């Protein structure tokens, strides 16, 4: 597979302030549609969801979720299968009518000002919904048309995106002739065709190989560093842990946690240091006991649970000053998966 191009290798992706991205987005929209879009209230969050409820008949899929995603955030929207993530996203982008609640995109009410709200979002949906008979270049060009964007600039941007996502050689193929990973890349390219300041990705890396996943992470990080707000839904929790600044976890249509990734990880707080010593320990000295040491004689391993990273060096220093040789050191801390399972374990 060709290496994915950096955003900086092609035109049109220079870093911009969020206000200028939102304004440019709406200006393109108004030029194309001869309208006069309402200006985004400066400083409004990229997304605000208030007491969102979505029922399917008697079934409550989303049960009063409220959240705010600040401009420039890389926000993880996580939860087990059936938690209501895609339903919430569909409500945000206007694909599902809501039962009650309020949704604002950069301050635009997505019911009353749906045109502005929709214009500001790029969606990479969980399920493919491509026209099977269009070439993939036309998929991108038609998508731009939904926002009233057409002409040579759109065709040029489609080609830039095909290049960026390593799809140029397939530009004239139809969607069904792409591999799974190519379909994922096309989905992302389509989400970006109108340069949205808010990108919503519903499981963008499902079924993607490790190499492409790492490349997509780099592209998403770069896009976010250049000012795009990103909301990411994924079941790969290490992916969310490494990419997201803030995370909401939902279950059964309800919010169960929303915090910075660092604070969520600190909730469990169990970091463990394991040190294997070369010469057997006769007894745990008072100094080591004070650091919480437990000794396992058969493996000659000392274990320090709940240790702060700053205490690692002094602990190893203490062992050396007591005359022990250090054969192996392991430091593990809670992962987002541990925190997630604590919160949603059923
Ligand atoms: N059109 C629909 N009609 C009836 N029920 C639906 C409909 N769409 C979704 N649901 C139900 O709403 C609940 C939430 O579904 P949703 O697709 O939002 O979950 P999700 O969090 O995206 O899960 P996954 O991780 O599996 O994608 C599920 O119980 C699902 O069966
Ligand atoms: Mg889903």
C-alpha cells in the first residue's frame, strides 16, 4: 500500500484557528447556496448535547445524554455494543430525529439551523453507504455537491484526498472493487471533502490492518493539531487511550463517565513495579517495607503496588544500596481497558 501522504505535503491543509475554519466553512456554504448563514457564536463548543433522548417505539436507545466537546478537542465517545453511540452520532448529524433534547454544533442548533450545523461536520459512518455505481472520485465530487460545492476546486480537492489516502490508482474504480482497508480510507476522504472543522468518526479503524491503523492515527493527530475537532468512536481502547484528550463512556444510553483521559486513567491508580533481584532476599528491610514491598521468594521478585512513577528511581536506589543486583524491572499501570471494564462490567 502506498504511504499515506502528510497533510503538509499537499495544499489546503495549513494550520488555521478554529474560528477561521468555522467561518471559512460557512462562507463556502453561503457562496455555494446564495444564503446568508448565521455566524457561529464565537467560543461556543464544537458540540453541545443537552439531555438527548432517542426512543425507537418503547425502546430507549439514548436516555438523557448531555455532553460538550470543546473546540480543538480529540474526544473519545466509547461504550459497549448497543450503548447508543451510533444513535447519538446519527442524531448529531441529523440522520435520526430526536425524541427530545437539544444539539448545537459550534453554537448552531442542529434542528433550527440544520444547514450550518450539517455543513460544519464531516462524518465517517460505521456502516458503508456508498453508491455502488459511482467511481470513487465521483463519490467525493458528489459528496461535495451535497454542500453546494462544485467546479474545478472540488475536483482538485478530490484528487488531493485520493492521493493523501493512497487511492489515486483506484480513482476510476467503483466502491465494491476496493479492499476493506481502502473502503475505510475512502470513508475518511469523503468525510473531509468539504473541509469540516468537526470530524466525527464512527469506528474508522474497524477491520483495518495494524500498519494502516498507525498511519491513520498519524493523519488524525496531524489533522487535530491543525485545528480540526475530532470525535472518535472505537472499540480499540488502546487507540482511544493514545489519541483522545477527553473521553465519554456511555452504556445503556446513559453517560457513565466523562473526563480527561489522564484523569480517567488515574481513577484506578494502580501502578505496579516488579523488580527481580539477582541475589535472594533474606528478609524485606524496614526501608523496603515502608515502600510497600512484597517479596515472592521462588521468583526472587519484589512487588510494589500503587507506586507513583516518581518513586521508581528511589526504590531501585534503595535496593542497590542494600546490596541487591537488579536483574529485571517491570512497570505496569492501569490501561483504559481496565477503567472501561470497571465502569461497564455487567
Ligand atoms: N433503527 C432502529 N430501530 C430500533 N432500534 C434501534 C435502531 N437503531 C439502533 N437501535 C437500537 O439502539 C441501541 C443502540 O444502538 P447503537 O447502534 O446506537 O449502538 P452503538 O453504541 O453504536 O453500538 P455498536 O458499538 O455495536 O456500534 C441498540 O439496542 C440498537 O438495537
Ligand atoms: Mg455503533
